[in-house]
C-alpha cells in the first residue's frame, strides 16, 4: 500500500521512485527496524506482509528521479556523518 502511494505520487510529478530505496520502522536507538517497505516495486522481492500499527514510527526515505528508476553511478566522493562523538568520516 505504501509502495503504491509512492508510485502514484511519482506519476503525478512525472518521475520514478529510485530502486533500492526503502522506508522502515524505528525504535529508540534503532534506526532501521525489521519492517521494511520498498519505495519502488521490484519483481525479485516479495511485497512486505505486515500491518502498520498504532504508534509505529517510520523513517520515510523517498528518492525520485526523472530519468528512470535506476541511478547512474558517477565518480564517488567521500562522505561522512555526524554522531555523538562528533564528525565521522565514512
């Protein structure tokens, strides 16, 4: 149901949800839970079979592209993240 809603919104803006992006539930100190919803339909992956319950918290990552559902890989650049201990280079 969530995947279908993301695809309808993408169609309204004439773009595509990028393959490999997903949304998942969160808990305290756990950013990626066990309930995962793909944002783009993938025939190789079975659809999610769980119920969104009251008071569930979800991290919704939506990435759209106008060229197509696959991203092209260009030169990689170093990235980093800011955590409790400060800046961490990845």
